[in-house]
C-alpha cells in the first residue's frame, strides 16, 4: 500500500488506536518515520500537510465536551484585541482533564449551566469543538472578573454593543448567572 493510499484512509487528525485499525500499526509507523504524520500529543497525530489548529484538535479528540471559553472565546469573537498565550477550555465539573503538553488553562463550569450559549466551531470536516457564544463569553468575563480583571469584561461588552449586540439579550442570558448580573447591570447602566 502506497503512502498516498494510506494517508487517504486517515482523517486529518486522529488517535493512534484508530489509525492502527485503519492502516495497520506497521504502515502507521512508516508514515510517522517518513514525516507524513505529525505527533500532536501522546496518542494523537495529524497529517503533516494539514493546516488546522493543533491544540484545539487535540483537545477536541480527548475531551468531547471541551469548550473554548473566557479570553480565548472573546478573541474568537473578535471582542478583545490581544492574542491569548494559552487556550481557555471549559469542561463540566467532574470531567477529567487529559494530560496534554500544551498551553491550556482548564476551567470547570457547573454542569447545569454548561451548555447555555454553547455553539460548535468546525476544526475539520469531521471534527469540531465547543465554543461559547459572544453573549455567554461576556457573561463569563463578568462572572469571573477575579481571573482577568474588569477591563477585559468591560472592553468586550463595549465592542459587542457597538457591533449591534442587544443589552436585553445579554440580560436575559445573565439571569442564569447571578455572579455576573450585578457587575453587568452596573456597567450597562453606565454605558447606555
């Protein structure tokens, strides 16, 4: 079996065990040695020519409910200017965090509110990761101001409102997050 045929059988990002099932361990090790595959983390690989997001792909494969959150989600929605040095990933409380050698800040969110405002971001045709919506990300920034400070939350809110975001939508969503409501109400009363 040729390199091209073996590569065609593999998804762009995959687990070692899944690849062994598809092309066999011997062929898989040959592809790794040839440089056709790149190791992302222990047991996780990608095709060398694939130009996707390595860290997010590795997280998505290891933790199916992982969700891009806080500073990383605000950057994704272009609500802050900085580029985070680590990826903020939320998981439901009680979920085990995998050992990944990547710059990830894990956050454990309450399972009862975890899915509120949770969307999906496609990483590849067969791989996606959760990402919080802009309103949910702003709420979390206010709720967890002790981690990042008030400036980030206020700046994200201002930018969202300037782009046409509706205060009523944000306040409705914030009803589920009492820790965010007071700061959000106060800031909006100043801004509006």
